[in-house]
C-alpha cells in the first residue's frame, strides 16, 4: 500500500530498469498488482496465447511487425480475422452503418444481440466499432466519411474463433436487419 502512488522502478519479473524499457502496470480493484517491462509483458501474453489462444492487441501488433516465425500462427489468425473484417466493412459499414453514423447527431450508438454487443463511437472523422461478448472483444476503426471505407483492426482481446464469431454474427444479423443501433450517451472512448 505504501508504494501505491510511487512510480515503479524495476520489472516485477526480470528486475530490469523500467525507466529504460517502458512498462505495463496491472491493477486489481484499483490496487497496483505488478509492473512489468514491455518485453516480459509480451512473453506473458504470448504464453497466455499459447495456452488459450487468446490474442491481445500488443501481441497482434508485434506479430505483424516481427518476422519471427514463432508468431506465424498469430499472423495467420490475424489474416483470417482481417478477411472477416472486410466482409463486415462491406455488409455492415457500407450496408448502412456508415450512413447512420454520418446522419446522426449522436456520437455514441449501441446495439445488442442476445449476449453480444456492438458499441459505435464517432469522433474527429473516425468511427470506432467495438464488438464484445463475455470475455472477448474486438475494436475496428473506420474513416467516418468513407462510404466503402476499409476497416482496420484497432484492438483485440479474444481468441481467433471468438473474433470470427462476433464479426460474422453481426454481419449476418445486419443483413437480416436484426441489428438496430440506438443512440447511447454511455458509449464513450473505449
Ligand atoms: Zn521484465
């Protein structure tokens, strides 16, 4: 408790100086649990992925940027997710969501489908779309003014199959007109 408000100095795992490496802090109930260097954090997330298939944003980014073969499977997952995002762009964004966002005076929208939720937030020419369910979420980013805009994967905390399921559930429900985004002021930066 005493050290709660002081900056951490060394990685909890490898003890390297955090000032040099940059770090990630983890909290539980607002209490600092650990601060680990970027390298140790990546290793931890890689091990977690190896066990459960859960892909996180830093891991996904690192897999894209790195040529290391150890990340091949994550890169391939990313490519399959990428293809499903392209369908989502065509069916959902170009199929009406982009228009709805451009016409609306509200920045935030929300649509629920059983236990799955779509949160839409527009600001400064960009629209972020988060698809989430218990234990999994992905965030896509579109240029608000581009009707056919290709979307990018902005964030992920999901297994490949969870991400693919969320994308296809919303794409297919959208064309059946079952997704009805409603203005929601609780939707903010996420
Ligand atoms: Zn470390």
